[in-house]
C-alpha cells in the first residue's frame, strides 16, 4: 500500500461526549436525571434541576454523543478506530478522556480487558494494531514499542519500570519534541505482551477512595505506543512512524463533594491546577487574539503540547454524569469540551523520521550477518538474505552444518597427523608434546569461536523476532474482524455526513427567522410572526440563562482558586515556620536559602542560591 505525501492541512480536534448510566447510589437516593443524549443529532441537553419549568434546557452539539445504553465497542468504533488506523498509516494520534471524578473515564479508556464486551479503548487498540500487522502486506516490517507513565502531584513516574516511584524529568529536542528522559520503552510482538505491560502499569498507578469514587485515579496516565513500518517497493525502503497517546486524565473534583483531606486534598489541588492549566491552553488556542499559549504552566500541558495545536490527530472523549447533583460539574465539562472542538491541529505523515529505531535494528542485523558470514568463511555473503527480510531456519541450519563440518574436518585432520607421526616415529617425544599442545590450543580457539558464533546467532535471532513481518500469520478471525471494522467505519462515515447535513438544515431554518417573509393574509402574518417570536424568545431566555450560569461558574472557579491559594499559603507558612524554628540562620546562609515575604496573603518564597 502506498502512502502519498499530503499537503499540510488543518483539522479540528474531534470531541465526543459520553453520558454514563446512573450509579447504584444515585438510583437509591432517587436522583433526578437531567442530562440526555441524542446520538442521531449529536446533541446533549442539560436541564437545570432548580430552574423554572419554562426555562429551556441547555443544548450542546458535538461530533458524536453516546447515551448511557451505548456499548464499549460502539465507543471504540467511533472514538478509537479512526485514530488508531491513522497511527498505523504514519500519523501521530491522541485520545484523551476528560471529566469529573467518577464520570467513567477509566472505564472508557481501559474497561475490563478480560471481557471482550467490556474492553475499553486501550485494549481494543491493542487488538486493532496486531490484527493490522497480521493481515499486512509481506513487503512490510513492523516494530512496535510501548511505554506507560503517570503524572502524580506534578511528578512523572514510569509505571512499568522496576522503580515506579522515581521521579523523571521532561526534556525537549528539535527532532522528537517534548519527551520524558529515562522513560522505559519495551518492544512488544503480541497482544499478550503489550497487555502484560498495561496490567503491570495499572498495578503501580496511584488510586484512592473518595466519597464520589471508590477507585478514584489520583494521577494522569499516558500509555504510548510507537508503531514503525518499513515498506519495500521498486524505489527502495521507506519508513513511516506513528505515535499513539492514550491518556486517562484524573477527574476534576470539589473538596465539598469528595470529602478529601490530607494527602487526598493535596492530590486534588494538584489535579485541579493541571486541569486548569489545560483549560487555559484550550482557551488560548481557541482565542485567535493571543500569541502566547501557556503550555509550560504544567507538565500535563507540555506533554499534550503536540496534541493540542500541533502535528497530531486528536480526539477528546468528555465523560459526564446524568444526575442532578452533578449539574455544575456536567455543565463545566460540556463547556470545556465545547471550547476544545474549535482547536485546529496540523497532522502529517511521519516519513523516514530520524528517531526511528527500525532502521537501527536493520543496520545492526546486517552487521551481525556479516560477522556470522565471515566466521563461517562464507564467500562474500552471496547467499545471505536481504536485510529487510526475517532470518530463516534454512540459513541457521546451513550455518550450523557448516560449523559442525569444519570442526569434524579439523578433528579428523588432527587425528591423521598424530597417527602419521606416531606411526613413522619421525619426531621425538618433545616434538610430539609440542604438537599435542598446539592442537589443544587450536581446540580451545575453535571452542571460543563456536561460543562467539552462538552468541551472535542468539542476538541475531532475538532482534529478528522483534521485527514483525506483515502477513506472516493467516488468522481467519482477524480477517473477519478487520472486514467488520472496515464496514463499520464506512457506516460511521455515512452517519457523520448525515449528521452534518442535518445540522446544516437546522442552521438554514435559523437563518429563515431573520428573513422577512411575504404573507398573503393578516392571519398568516400573525401566525408566522408568532412562530418567529417564540423561537426568538426561547433563544433569548437560553442566552440569559447562559450568561447567569457563566457568571456563577466564574465565581465558583474564582472561589476555588482562592481556596487553592490559601491552601498553598498555609503550606508555605508551615515550611517557613519549620525553617525559622529549627534551622539556625547561619545554616540557612551556608546552604543558600533566603526567605522573602510579600504583604499580600503573607506569601513566602524560598529561593535557593545557584552556588
């Protein structure tokens, strides 16, 4: 399959909204369902539980919406499959779940991998990737790598390393952009291998119980899969590389509802600050007036820098609750998502990238084959396979047979020499001893060569097995799944076109309100203008309500920020008190600590001298 170069064009971030079913507690408490989803129109409606009955519900439109009755597979087909396929074609892709705590983000991203019907986006992506490799063309070689880390209290931790609590640093380069220094990346060759990595990381991820969620994620997690593909055609070899980021964000939360204290409160503060920074980045990208986008305000936004306004196909899956007690949080999530759909990215195929490892693997394999060929006295490597092909058992057997034959020939030759010398008595005992020692040394040298050859063979075989060749296995189930996925994608594309057409018709209907119509009678004019008046009145009330809600939300966010400032102020004062009470002034001077106190809020900043 050829992947022609495409002109750099912009495309909007795709935004999906999923409403979870009511929880057992919500049903038990008799909570009112105020949020509804209309998948056919891509619309979410939220009714204010304390408003007057005449107040119209708030409406939001998105690329796709999912009602509580939707299945995990339906979500993956719309949210995950197009992005994963783009990554296999050489694009960068990001899928991230956003929403309040307990809204179902982790269920959407991970689900229950052991149950095919309840698998989330991440395990379904694994299946999609390796099905594609299995059914790929035989002139394609694949190298798949995976890494998994979390951002906990603004610290980056590698979830699949041997020391998952160690803090790692962010770095940036012109070739690979923002990356995590020292992050472990593992080559994977099957669904079971990559699933083991995910399960290991899941065990190391920081979770805790709150009043709103028994298994609340206390960190943002990022599972990254890098897929490299080398295609060989008449023009030579071409490498394309796609990177897939699967992000499960920690939930935004309010202390009054979660009952968080101590360590949980500290975690919530850090979570809310990073999500606030993400919101600021989205606002800056949507607002065409500003030239500065505050990516550096948090580690989360730096990691997502390329996914928001950069070279990536991005899908945001916003999760929301259906009940009345989550009205404010649901509205905030929907407004957040509504802004995000206006972000423009510039995705492009990554062809022959500098950081591709597949080329390094192929070069190393070629060197190993040359060494083996030289050790086997091969005549210039005429019979060696092309570097891009996997090593065959036939080549290995040939090397082993040649090696065994050489050893047998040398041993036979040595025995003949000894027998001839002993038979003819042409040498003295001393000469015989020297010859025997020489033969022993040759035997040791031969053994050493054999050991080196075995090590090279093992290394070569290991590297060759890490490169997967397209179409190596004929899996009927995978073929059926791929055909089904293709048909579903065509159906989804058709539905998206129908949705776009329906929205266009709605816009035309709204435009008709502004146009003066000609009436044939007074009654017809009264009827027509009454209809217009009702539409405009509904729009006006909705706009008035929206203004009030925005003012209320702004005040609530302001209060939350003030609470955060006060909490940080208390922490700073505590540290100032500890230092002033227990650290002598001369020690402070010696280690270069200065305490500067400002009048506003009594904030103290600790500066460490560069010396």
